[in-house]
C-alpha cells in the first residue's frame, strides 16, 4: 500500500557527517564509549566471542563498552548542542590538528583495551600541546605537553585540579605510554588518579587523562571559533 511503482534510492551517506559529529560531541561532553551505532544484527556480547570479523549476520562496527556507558544527563544537553555546533564551524573543520585529536579521541572512546586507549590519548595530547601551538618536537616533548596543560587547565571549573595534579597525571601517562610502545614492564610505575589517590587500575588513570584532554578540546574549539 502507498508504495511508488518505481521508488527512488535515497541519497547515500547523508547521515554520516552529522552522526560522526554527534558522536564526537557526546564524547567531548559526556565521555564514555559512545559509537555511531550498534550492529543491525548483533548477539549478546557473552553469547559469542568478539572479533570474528564481518559475516552475513555480524557487523564489523565496534560495540560500545558496557563498563563505560555514555550517559547524557539533562544538565549536559545544552553543552552537547553547543559542542555539536562548534564541530561544524569551518575554522574547526579546516584545522587539521583539531581533526586529528578529535578522531583519536573518538577512537580511544570505542576501544576496550586501556593501553590502546592510552596510546591514542597521548597522541591527542602531543598534537594539542605541541603541534597546535607550533612548538618544535624535540626531546623536551613531555615538558612542553605538561606546561601547556597546566597553564590552560589550572583554573578549570570542571576538573577542579591544581596544576601539580595535572602535571603528575600527564607525566605518569607519558611514562606508561612509553613503556607500552617500547615493550617495557609498566608495573614499575606507581599508579595514581587525578586526585592523587593511588590505584591498581590502569583504566582509572586512562579515564582521568581522557577527562583532561576532553576539557582541553572543548576550550580550544571555542577559542578557534572566536578567532
């Protein structure tokens, strides 16, 4: 009933850009592990092992991490809308450094392995605090990264973390990333969160590093548009 005799195919890909922008906005405002969509046909995660690859009934799209859900509260809706609009601004879309960090942040959000998330997040940090300010990538990269973050976020009302805590967290993350990249034993590092509390969970450290970088990106997006 009411189906045209010769239906026309809708234009392909019309939702790709706004969907990707929405995912990035939710990641920046809320965190978690939001992805663009779940598979059309996807069994429960505990029914079959993950990573079987694409088949007729299993999509290759990643599923979100149920241990890190993205929760959008009423108080965050306006912030998410504002960030969504900022992401469409020409100045943001044409800034290659910002686009790199946004892509890596989204990839880190969809990953379930803390060490892999950490590698992507430190890539974000190097672009944000070294590449974008135009600093040379010399052996003092870690110091430049820390200096940029503490200067920008020392009085951030959301993080509410003193500069020394931000510095300690990012230096720890940098060392842990290097251990992972070079095959060293990360257990020699004493883990702690942004509050300075000791922890035995790498994921807790990675979550806090992500919080720092999300706040950095939100501030930089606004600054790029205002310029």
